[in-house]
């Protein structure tokens, strides 16, 4: 069984105290608990501070364009279902530049996991308001405060009946690692939104802010859509963390007979058939 150190130890470019450190530690713990060898894991990311995570892990990884981690992750899973595929990036990358891909992934339900480092800012590009920033959030780029209402990814995911929706907190590594295990082992698209303090650019959603508000969800049936919607919309003196919604349904690959005959990556390429196909467009 692998140990956390088997996934590598690297010096990071993150600020001291950044929530990304805790998320990385939780991910290593989760991978070890699932007995996953590094060669069997693919981490796909976009652009941003959170998207540097694959650089600090010994596993297969792919850095895509800003907001484009999900299509690459879904394609990799379709080509090689034996891989455990995890897409991860920040809230700006996942819900801003990648918003359309986020919605498409919920609809298509590929068997992949999306872990979002949600710190309510664009950390790499020096702290602009992100899709999840609260209205009125003051930054150097928005000195009068953010004017857009915040995007609620959990409520959107539950409304669209995503097959797995959960929220974690970087300050509770044990609970977060457990949520990661549950998300990755779920068959279908799993969203895990992780509340992550940015100690440099977000002085509102601090470690203390979340420690005083985050409450583990108890006595909740994740199949209860109406209660899940209430939990997804709850934000204030109490912020629920845990599995919010879960529903079993066919995955993207289940709809395509070709994908049921084994991984595409192991199939030979018929160059003559490909040539005839390409010539048909001439």
C-alpha cells in the first residue's frame, strides 16, 4: 500500500499559510487510502495557483489552458478508463473561464472528479474578484467593490442533479481527505468544492472566518434534492460541509458502445479506414 511520501515531496511556489498546502496534503492522504499507485492516477489542471498542484505530485499530469481542465480530463477517461482521473483548479479557472465546461460535465456525467480550490479570488494574477467573490468585495482591480453577484457552484450542480456534490474545508484535512475518497470512488462526475483561505489577497474569508462557521453535515440523506438545495444555498453564521447531493445515473461512457469494448488507448489504428474517412471530406 502506498504512503503519502510515495507521491513526492517538493518545494512549492505557494505563500506560507496558503490553503493549497492543506489541500495537497489531503489529496496525498486520500490517494494513499485508496491504494492508488502514482502511475494509475492522472491529474488534469488549468491555470492558476491551485493548478500548480500536479507539479508537486509524482503522478501522470496534464496542464491545460485556463478553464479547460474538464474536457481534457473527460477525454483521457474515455481513452483509458483504467486511469483514476482528477481535474483540479481554482474557482476562477473552474467557474469563470471554465464555466461552460463545468455545466457540460454535469450534463454528460463523465466518471471523473473535479476538486476546486475555492478562495474567492484570482490568486495567480494578484487578487482580482473571482466568480465566487461576494458582492462588494474590494480589490486593487475593483476598488469600488465587485458588482456581480457571486456564482454558487453547489446550488447550480444540485439544481442540475450532478451525480455527486460536496463541499470541504482546507482547515480540516482528515474530513477533506475523506470527502476526496468519496468523490473519487463515486462512479460519475463528482464535484468537491474546497473552501480555501488566501492569506495574501482575501482578508475576509480567513482561516478564522471558516473555522468559526464550517459545520459538518449530519442526519442528511444526500438523495434528498430539496434539502440538498437548501444546504447548497446556506451561507452565513453556519456553512455546511460534507456530501450535499448524490445520485446514481449512467456515465458518459455508458452511452457509447465503442467505449464498452475496452479502452480506446489499447485498440489498433486502422490507417486505411482513417484515410478513406478523411478523403470523404475532400
